[in-house]
């Protein structure tokens, strides 16, 4: 496959850990990769951010599974071009049963320019949606609706 993104990264995000894969040019002209796991605490995600910066990553892809991607997105969105991809479009292939293999596969697809990003609204709209959602749920739990 041709290299479209020279320094891509892909994340396999779960509740308690993130598996990250970075691909980059090796000194001999081939492609090298590094894989590392990080905690999903704020401290762990900041270490992930710095690790990606150290490798010169420009674009990061992650699967849209559950809500676990949201804190990762919030930490990385200011410094990287992020792609949230639909898990159905990068279906698990036979033999890819580990977090490391998932991250490696996603990184190779990103490197070749084969991923299509899902729409993620800008931060002000996400905040507004979150606030209105909390208000609706609070109003629904109050007897008689609003206070």
C-alpha cells in the first residue's frame, strides 16, 4: 500500500486502557512501528499525548465504540488531526483478536488513506448538547417536570 500519511497513529480505546500504534519512516527507508499501552486516567492520557508528539504524529484514528473515546478526544483534539471511524467500516478480520492487532490494523489503514471519518461536532456544540441532555434528564426526574 502507498503511504499517504507519513506519521499516523491509531488507538484502540477501552474503559481502562488505550493501546496506541504509531508508524513512521525507519532510517533504512522502510516503515517502522511502535505500540504502547496507556491508562485512561487524565495522567495516562497526557502521557499518551506527549508520546504521540514525540513521534511527530500528525493524524490519529480511533474507533467509535461506546463513550470511551470522548475523554481521549478531548485531550488530543487541540494538537492532532483526529478521525473517529465507524467500527463497522473497519470490521475485525479473522485473526485480529487482540488490542495490539486492532491498533496496528487501524494504523495501516490510516497510513494508506483508507479511513473515512465520522462527523464529530466542534467542542462548543458538544458542550451545549451535554448541558441540554443533563437538563432534560434532571427535568424528567423532578416530579411535575421543572422546578
